[in-house]
């Protein structure tokens, strides 16, 4: 680059540039420009501020606690258990009242099981043949001994096993064992908190009248009566109680809190929805929900025995979610004239101890007695009556007067 080029480049550093505006006197272009401005303004006002409420700060970190309680009794009279009354301690698992709980609706009971040898049940891998080698040492019901039991039939037999005998009953009742469960009631107490805005609320109405919860039931108009009839919950989830009580299933209860905290706290309501969570398939071999548990005993001779129960029932999962929205104070603390005053009230500045202590003001440099200390010591303490001055300059109050 020659000297002329370098000179032009250096001189261009001191040039000043400004914009030139051209005003076009065209009605079509002007109308299109104003319509575009109006569209953008309408979008901001209607969609961003009114519909989406973009002026609000949102808290989605909802903190929640759920307490549940089931009430109701059922009566059964069977050959296995006899006449028996079932209450909450018998059919609710676990009994602590958590956000996930299980209500027993159907049972297969096998009483008086003891550990001994017995014939393997039909359909559990029975062996046929003439030799005991047809019975291997494994089975889901117990441990095979290797013997083949003929039971009067020389051509066909079953394997002998060491297990809890008699084996579990396979037949399932055609009617729910606890059919009264349809009228059981579920009480769901939910506490929520939005930590960002320090806002807390419960789904139970804050009233002193305790009889309200004893007589109310949940409905479309009673958001603050969280007492649900079990059969109604299943119906709202789109299922049939009789079918679910026989095979079991999983029901989801969703509580949603979407609160506009610019309004009064009374405007923040819980919204409930119900759905069946397990996939009910007509051809599935594993449909429903069940598990086994046992109750153990000992007879007079000390031999252990048990009652085995295969429980079918309905599992309830209570799920809570939501969000809270509150007016964003960005304008208040940054954009108005007195923003510094509001900002100082909102934020507190904390300094370290080293910054607070000024040079030359340590304790070691403090005088033994500051100004005014001697005057404080010499002031009489009238509330204690007369006083006596000691030799060291201290004033000792005298509370007792000498006897006359």
C-alpha cells in the first residue's frame, strides 16, 4: 500500500458519519407500516401480557406434603376365616397414610400352612413316569425331594416337594371379597408451598367447625372437602369397581395448584383429576395388581404355621404439581424514581467483620474507661435506698436501714 493509501486510511479515522432519513409520502407504504406496528403492539399487550401474563415471575418449585386416611368397615363370613370384621388396620397398606397406599378388595386365603412334604399341585410341573428321576430338585412352590408320588395311578404321578403345605389355593372368588370397599372414604390432606414467594396453603378449609369434614363429600362445587368415595374415584377414572376389585389396578389422583398470587389467597384453588395408570389389556396374563403376605403363628408344641393371603386391590398414587405466578418487581426496584429506596428495603447488604472494624479501633487500643464512665459510677442509685461509698470509689447500694 502506497503513501497515498496510508494517508487516506489515517484521515478516515477522523470522519463523522450520520444517518439520512427519507420520508416517503406513500399512503400504501405508510398504512402497511402502521398496521405492522399495531400488530406487534397488539401481540405484546394481548398475548404476552394479558394471556401469558409475561409481567409475572413464576415459581415451579412446588413443595408438597400429602397425608391420607381411609375409613370404612367390612364384614365377611368364609370357611377359611369364619366370621370376621375388617377395619382400616386390616385392609390398608401401609397404615401410615402416605401419598401411595393400597386398599385390599379381594383375597385368596390359604390357612394352616406348615413346612413339610406334600404332593406338588396340578399345573406346577407334575411328573409322570416310572422312575423318580423325572422329579428334578426345583419348583416355584418349594424344593423337590426327587420322589414321585403315584397316588394310586401307576401311569401318572406328581412330584413330592418340601414346602408350606397345603399349597396355595388357586381358585379366585367370582365376587370381591371386600365388596363394601366401594363405599369406603378416602381423606386426602395436601399442604403446598411456593418457596420463592413464601406462600403456603392447604386443600382443607380453615374453619373451626369440625362437623363440616364429617358430613361433606367431594364434588364439583366443594374444592375444600377432600373426602372421596372410593367407588366414585374409580368411576371418575373411567373404570368399573367390580372389575378392579376382582383383579386389582392402579389409580392416579392428581392435585394441581395453578395460582395467580396477584389475587387474593382465597382465589388459589386445588384442581383434581383421576386416571387409571396401569394398562388394562383384555388378553394380558398379568393384568391387575396383587401381592402375597402371611401371618405367622405357633401352636402349643411350638411348631410354626401361617395363614397365606394373596391380596388383590387398588393402589392409589397421589401426585401434586403446579406453579405460582406473582407480579415481577423489576420495575419497582430499577425503573422508577424511588427505586433505590425500594431496592434498599428489598436487599440487605451484609459486610464481613473485618470490613466493619475500622483501623485503630481494636479492643487492645480501647482505653480502660471511656469518657463518662466515672460519672456513671458516681451517680447515686436512688432505687436501692441509701448507698455507701467505698475506698476504691465504688458506690455500694445499701438496701437495709440500721435499726433504731
